């Protein structure tokens, strides 16, 4: 969703092709299989044939591809490091903590260890959200301070990867403020309508942080 929102923010012409990821990769469209051998979404295909998969990579690519959209600091800008740092943190740390909770079977070969691994995932999620919340609060209101960026698109999306997004946001007030500012943007409102109301309950078993 964050990559889709970035395209709307840019305002360029693009075509959406929806992929049912519940279908085994081997049974999906051969063209899609060729673009992303490991079967992940989203995948971006540029007009020149450039193929980019992984959501964060797409956000960085679009930021650099369309500098006039101001989705992030350009190379050489002092804030470029913060931009890359927080996008990577949300992907490599926060999303991994989500995987630990949502998919404990990926982290152990013992079926008896799932509960303990999921509990660890909840603790790691809380730690990550608290760090991001502090970042959005000093000075805020966005991840990079006063300037909106693709980091905020990604943050807003991740707040919706919970059974009860409002409860999560209530626990982290600076994250809540940032997400709501993002959702007030017309481009993001259009994308949320496209994705529909059901996708916010993508992980219905998640109980929220302790």
C-alpha cells in the first residue's frame, strides 16, 4: 500500500495489477513469476523495463525517480541518512518483529515453541513502536521532523497491520498523529479506498502489544 500511495503522491500515470498471494507461486501468472522469483509483492516495472521488488526498495526508487514529488531527501541532503535509516529500520526490525509474532513456525522446527516465539515477537514489536513513537515526537510530527516523506507512508501502512489499528495508535500517540496526518492526504485516501476496508484485518489473531 505504501508503494501505491507513493505513485498517487507523485501523480504519474501507472497501471495497477492485483495479485492474489494466496495462490501458490507456481500457479500464478508466468509473467509475475518472472518478475519476482520469490513471489513477493509489490513489484514495480518502470517504463524502461527496470524491475524493482521489495516495498522499501520501491519507495526509495520512486523517491529518486521523481524528485519533484519531494517524497524524501535527495542524495547529498543531510537528512538523506535519516530517510534511509528509518525506512530500513521499519523493514528490517519492525516488520521482522511482526513476522516473529505472525509466523512463529518460520523461526523454529518445534511446534511446541510457537507460543514463546510469538510472545517474544510482541515484546520486540512494542520496543520498535516505542522507538518510532519517540522519533515522531521529537520534533515531529513526521518521521523526519516537520517534513513529510515516504517514511510516513510506510509507517501509516504498518499501523494497519494489526487487528485493531486504533488500539495500537492509542498506545503510541506520536505514531497516531503521524498516521492520521498521512491519512488526511488526498492521495492516501484514494489508495485506501482502492485497497478496501478488509485489508486492515489481514492478521486477525494479533492481540496487540502487552
